[in-house]
């Protein structure tokens, strides 16, 4: 704020006003907008990517319904600086929908996870060999290996190992569908992560 006093008569002077000099504005450099080095896929690209990675068609009823419900929550532009927590929640919902449809389809899950016995109880299904039968296809299919911009496979393996260990541990006995639930959760953790969303 500025405070200004003006006197009609001061001593022998009358109506004296001295205008202050106004500094000229500095010239601003003409900066060109710099696009970010990375971006995020928009809603349609996310949907198509998840479909291709899981083998579940975008037209599958439960997936299509989920996508139509959350579509407006998904990113609309590639600008990663505008990414919101609500968008991550929508992406997670869609990933869960795709992974649920994948595991519920016997042919699709057999193709992606060959050799894994979905009929085993969770307490025994996720021993070291069982976890490898889930983790390796998830990394190979949804992340890739030896790529400069992707996370290390060993880091992903460690996170998925912890997740499966936690989910496969039940007090008393696990529900009959617990093995499928653990695979769905592991799939969704990878499918809904930045490894499949950022380009």
C-alpha cells in the first residue's frame, strides 16, 4: 500500500505537487514453452493399452461398463504435470477390472500364466516357484526387460513378492477363491502402475 499526503498551502508555497518518476518495466525474455520429456496416456490410450496387455477385449461387458463409468476421471491430456490422485484411483479401478476379467477367463489366464495351478489353496500356491509363474509373465508382458526408462525387474519382483506374501497369508484358512484374488491384485498392481501409463 502507498500513503500519499498533499497540502494546499505549506509555508510560502501553494498547491505544490512533485510527481515521482515511474520506472520503465523491464523487458521480459520471450520464453517458448518447453514440452515435458514424459507424458501420460489419455483415457482411450490407457483403455487400449490395458486391453492389449491382458488380452481382454475392450468390449468385454464388465470392463466396458467400468470404463464408461470412470472415463471422465481418467487423464484427458498427456500433460503429466496435471496428473491428479483421482485419476490414479480411476486407473486402478480400470486395472482391477481388466485383471479380474483376465483371471476369470480360463483360456486367457492359462496363456499368460502357463503352469500356474489356480486350483491350489493360496497357502501353498505362492511358494517360490508359484510366485515366479506369476511375476515373470507380469514383468515380461506388462513392463519389459532391459529398457532404460523402466524400473528394475528386481525391484518389481521384490514389491510383488511382498504383496503376494501379504495377501496369501490368512488367519485360519483362506477363502476358496483367494488364489485367484492374489493373482488379480498382483496383475492390477503392475497394470495400473506408471510402467504402463507413462510414455
